[in-house]
């Protein structure tokens, strides 16, 4: 399970360090893609989690799965950790989610999110403890 959040700099080549805490679970090679829920961030999946996602997409009706596959696969890249624990985020993805000099890397259970730090701060202004409490009430926990 991936959890916690860390701020890391992005170098001029587009490399960002993946926190050591996350490296073991993601593996040496993993997938990154655009978020598909409407958030302006990237998602990073271990190969095992990616394969589960792909299997779930295949269960959708053909027309829906085709749309999802086109969006997801066109915006997905396999990345590898270098000897310093960094990945190179392709320029096309950096541009689409406005990653420039810093990134907020957030563990979200089975995947990571990689955010522009300002957009992450904006997200946290909207997602307050009160708004989460309202959702949690549905769980009766």
C-alpha cells in the first residue's frame, strides 16, 4: 500500500526522484500515465497494478473499453528507475500536468499521483477534512 506525500525537485532533463519508501512497491520499471478522473496529475502504477487495471478495462463493453484504452494507452509510458532512484517523465506528460521545477508525489493505495506543487495545494484547499468527513459518513465507520 502506497501512502504519504513528498515534495521533490524536477531537474532540467525532466527527472524526479521517487521516494525510497515507494520504490520497493513500484519496482525498477513501472507505468506512468495521465490521471483519468479529471485531476491534473500523473498516476504511477507497478506493473502488477497496471495489469490489474488493464484486466478491469477489458471487462467494459467494447465501445467503452476502446475509448478508455485510447485515452489511457496514448498517455502512458513505461519508466525505469536510474541508479539514483529517479525517473524521466516524458516531456508530453510534464507539459500536460504543468510539471516544471517541483513535484508533489502522493501515495494513493495501489498507485502514486505526481502533481505540480501549486495544483496539489489547490486540490487540498478544495478537499478539506469536512468534505472528506461527509464522504466517510457513507461508510458508517
